[in-house]
C-alpha cells in the first residue's frame, strides 16, 4: 500500500520530549509505504487539550495521548469504545466523520504482553487449573485504570490496588465495579506484602517504587510489568530479574499499544510490527 496524501498524527502529553512514539509510528509509515504521513510530539497540558484538538484541521487522522491527558481525552470525544468507557481513560483519539472517537489501546496492549509472559486464565501455569490470576496494581492514575481493565480481560476476579493516597483507591472503586472486579485497597506502606500474586503491575512514576527493590521477597512464578521505560531497568525490575522473575517493560507496552493505534489512524489492516519493533530497539540502543 502506498500513498502520497498528506495526513498527520501526533503524541500529546506533558512532558513529551522523551517519547519514543514518533520513532515507532514513523517507522510504520515508511514500512507501509505511507509517504505522505507525519507523526510528531506536541507538549500539551490538560487545560490546553480542548482548544488544541478543536483547532486541528482535516488532515489530522489521529492522536496518541499520554499523561496527564487520558481522562480529558475521553471527555472531549464524540464517541468511545466500551473499554475506554469502562476504564474511564483514553490514550487514542481517531478522526471520524462525526468527530473524534476515543479508544484505550493500553488495555489490549497490556493483555498481550502479560499473556505472552504467562499471565491469564487459560495460558501458562493457569492452563490446567483455569484458576483466575491474582493481580496487584501499584498506583492509582490513568495507567492503573487501564491495568484494571487488562486484569479483567485476563480473567482476574480480585485486584489489589496499592496507592500512596487513599483517595486514589476510592476513585478506582467505580472503575473496578464497571469491570466486574472486586477491588482490595492497600496502603503504600504495605506494598511488599502485596507482591505474592501472579502479576504485579507497577504504574507509579519514575522513582516512586525504587525502594521496594530491597523490600520485596519475590515469589517464583510472579510476572512483573513495570510501565516505566526510561530509565531502564528500574531498580524494581532489576530486583525481579535477579530473583528469576519474568519482567515486562514499558517498552513492550509502548510497542503493543502503538500497533492498534497505527491501524486505527491509517486504516492499514495489519501494522508492520517487525519494522516498528526494530526502530524502537534501535532508538533505545542509541540513547
């Protein structure tokens, strides 16, 4: 497939200079022969998002949203996917004839990378027993909402949420309810005791979980997904690796969620994953 028509896409957030999304999407455009497509990074605060989106011309096909814009993006969309509505956040806006359509590709991205690592009702060590996976989520922000939705898709029935603010846990209660999950809250001081699960999903900012690296006793068979990818590895991920625990990084999710975004933006049936992965790997090596 080749085209020279001018179309634009971008990733929005604040800060945004560190984003590797342009590298991934541009590689996809090149591999798919979309010569007229561009993808850039635009710094945008939450209060600036409505005006910025309203001012985009018809050449704009889609937007990727990162922190702190995921809740605001969902609110300004004309329509949204069920998963974005259930999670209460969107990381994707796609231009449609009747307005912007919101999606959350973080959710299927998390499902994919965690499934590949052996987490799920019918994969890995759960295949024989069909036991629901036990999941712990660190943090209470937008990525934690996506993590709850991913846990539900993986077959979890109960999710332990460990957050620094009790209010953050309370805000996730209706999200869990909409997803059919039982949410058990835990104080941040009790985080190490919450690691005795099949999957630990860390969604907290850089540095927030570093101290846990020396406090956690890793259980054999646990999978750690750490949403951070810069710097990598985090102390928590290094601790897990040293203990023989499977680790999934934010880079894995970054690629997985970008594949669906690429397909929705461009209409290409299957994103050129190998080319996009190779570009991401090269960008990480050259940093």
